[in-house]
């Protein structure tokens, strides 16, 4: 069964269209899961996509003979038909043919056959898995333009501001040639009227975070006026004194680029729209709580669960706290609040580390996105954790924030009338993408044969032997002129490796949260002869590394992962930086038993046993341990996302009863 939707041409007028996701019972969930399994077993999508490609090719004939005026007339005629009749397959094929011709005329870029097939997958509400370098950005213009010509607002959602600005600017000539307007919404744009103007365009490029928070702002602004009549009144009143227009025109059609990064990796945390409290921060309270937490002993007073990133107080720990007498008498009389703050303080001390989970910049604690290696601007941890970390690092304490509205990525994206996506790595999460979003994964054939090869991985017994092995391998490759990309999981690891490379006399570039503003420059030079680049997680960066002259002849880019990530998808995103569009490329893993993945996911007794058994390399047992640890991490993360969905549903019911925006 193909994913269905309720889009209609002209559905944008006089309303705020969105889908109300209703939780199903056990029978509904079983039917949903069965449908997903049936689709994976009886997958005829590629056959249908190829048949659609033949229709597009037939519609493309003689378009190149039209002059610009005749081409514009053809576009306008099709636009009228689409608005009246909707995105029928015959009209969609004509629209794709016109978009392909517009891209050729405006940019000299003609969509490949595989991009046309990917466009069909997207227009039918599915997720296209395309190899790195096969042109996801250009492929997205096909369904986006077709829907926009039919009068449907389109949001092209991606992972970061850099991609928003790059893609909107790069693809603008195509939209302009078709008479469509394009807007871009980034964090740098703080004026709400500019957000409103960008969302009023036919196609809007935006980040997942920005569009979700703008939606929450609309929810807060509109309160409980959810009916169509109320929406029409708001639009009529917009611009009058005391009435601010809503930012979005509803949630009609979303094309999610880097879909696994947005829909899976970023979906572990709730989206909370907050307002800074007026009460001054109690710096002495956080300092005293940290001092008390530092006296508690691990395994006796508390236990750290690194798999779940949680801290639990033991009975002895609570008894010790009950016996303490402090100046914070009010805190000690409120036991639930006391225990929450103590647990948060223990997390700040034992689970959150500088240069891994956060950076210190200009005297402020800046959160690092663990999946992409970027700084999460204007983000803070809740329940006092952020203030406790600020106190731990000696920073000025910021004011706590009060929640105005909240939702989750799962709930937000399921509100779109039509949702689709594209990424290079989705196969491992196909079941979760279907169960959460109703997105079926369709793997698109590569435009050119894949020439990426995997080297023999090595797992060392300790980090002390791993890092010299990494440097030695880089020296060997650099001597041959082969460009090398080294992937790390944290700022701390990237800077440690950078020091080792400098000590060995190897010139290199570093790309992490401290240099993410130089991403385009660093990536542009990563594929030239003899280049060495150290980068934190490359997931969701949307970057293609082009080979310099002569590099293909010596084997292409060589990627080395110095740690395995918590998901196989994220490893594949790093490996996918080499071997793009038929280029040659190699990748390998050089890891150790002491890496964070193993220490967090597997019992310490197994790791100690292995380290005693082996003093050097651990070829087979090490790789097996890595695979087990990754699987444990994937199961944990999937459980966290499911729990967030359940909590979100419970919160929705409670807030719906109280009349508060979700």
C-alpha cells in the first residue's frame, strides 16, 4: 500500500492546513506494521518509477525547440491544469519534463534519469535513498516545483543553515525560470516579518528546528483558535492593530533532506519553545548542590547508567542526603526537588564533558550536536542542568526558562499533509521510518557504478596504541599523495589527533564545532592532492568532496574512521564522503576497545577480559564487539524515541484537557 495524503490543489487559501495525528490502537498498529512489511517484500516502486521516467522522456521531446516565450506559455498552461486537476501522474510527468528543461536552461544542469526516479519516489510520499554525490539537491526541485505549480506551499527541510542558504541560492534560477518564488529561513533572520515573507513564497528552504519552532510560535499566537473560521479571521485581521499574522501558511508538503539525520537522530529530544524567567538565577544554590554532589560516591550513593545517560540515587545516597544540614533549608524540605537537582548535578559531573558535549565560547556554555559536530545555537538543557554545568565551569549563570509550548519531531512532521524525504543512509532505519512517519524507503540506483572499497579494519586493545597507528597510516597515504579524511566523534578527539599530526610534521585542516563557519572552505580543499582533513561527525553536513586533478588516478579520497559511531548509518555517512559519482575511493576503521562506544554500551568485565587476552590488535573479537555495541546503542536510541512519542502523546492529552498549546 502506498503512503496516502490529502493534498488538494489550492488548499492553501483561507486556512491553516495540517493533519491531526490520531493515536491508533493495537489493531491499527498491527495493520500498519503488516502494511510496511508487505511493501518491503513486494516492492514494485522501482518498476513504477522507470515507467514514469518513460512518460517524462516522452513529454521532454521538442521542449528544447521552444523559445523562452513559448516555454513560459507552456509553463503557465500546465500551471492552470495543475491548479484545477491536481497532481495526476500525467500532469506530474509534464511538470517534471518542464523542470528538467528549466534546469538545463537556467543552470546547464539536466536531471539524470536516476534523479527523475527519485523525484517520483518523493512525489508519492516515500523516502529515496541516494548515494552521496548523486544530486539530492537537484532531485528535490522536481516534486517541489510540481507541487508549487499546483498551488501547494512546499517546505524543503534540511539539517543546517549552511545547506539552507546554499541550496536556496543554487536552485533559485530554476524556480525563477518557472515563475515560482523561493525563500530561505535561517537563525540569522530574527525579524518575524521576514520569516512570514519567506514562508509566503511558493517554495521555502528551512531547517527542521526553525520550521518546527515557527510552528510552535504560531500555536502560541493562535491559542486555541483552531477552526478554519478562526484561521480565516486571523488572516483577515493580520496587519490590523493588535493582530500579528501567523508565520506559516500551514503544513502542506515537506521534502526532508538528510532525512535520517532530521527524522531519526534529531528526534531524540523534545522541541520546547520557552521564555526566559524574570527571577534572577540563584548562583549560590547551584554551587552548593554541585559541592554536595561531589561528596557522593559512585556505586555506593549513586549509579551511572551510561547506556541511558542517566544517574540514579541509591537508598544509601538518599539517607546520606537526608542527614545533611545546609543553608538551603527550603531545598532540603522539598525532597523531590532536591533529588532532581542532585541527579542533575551528578549528570553534570559524570556524564557531560567539555569539548565532547559542550564548548566554552566567550564565557558561555554552547551545546554540541553529537550527530553533526555543530554548535546548537540558543539551546539549553532543562531542569537546571544547563545552570549546573555553567556553575561547574565557572561561567555566569543564565536565567532558567519557562516552557510556552512543546512538541517532538515525530509529532510535528506527522502533521504535514504530505511528507517525503531523501538521504544517503536509510536502510538501517527503514522499519522505524515506516512505524513513526509512514515513510517507505526506496533505494535509487546509482548514476554511475560504485567504486568505493572497504579496507581491513583494525581494533586495538587500547587508545595508546590506536592513535600512533592512525598517524602511521596517514603518513603512508600522504607519502603517495592520497588525500585523507579522518573522522572523529568529538572536538576533544579531533584536537588530540591534530596535535599528534602536527608533532609528526603533517600539515592538515581541522573541521569541528570551533570551525564550522569555515566548512565550505575546508571541504572544498579536502580532495586535493596530499590534503589531510580531520573532521568531527560528518552526518547531516550535506557536503560532497570533489577530487582534485590527478587524485582519481592514485585511488581517490581515503577515509579513516578513528571510532565507530552509535549507529551504522552515521558510519556510512562518513564513508560516503569518498567514492562519489563513480569516483574511486577507500575507507577503513582504526578503533580501540577503550573507545566511548564500547565503554558506554558493553559491560566493563567483557572489555577487561578482552584487553587481558590481547596486547595488540584484536581483529575478529574487536570487530564483533563493535558490532554488538552498535546494535545495543541503536536499540537504546530507538527506545528513547519511542518513549518520547509516548510521553508526547500523554502530554498532548493533558494539555488538550487544560486548553494549553501543545
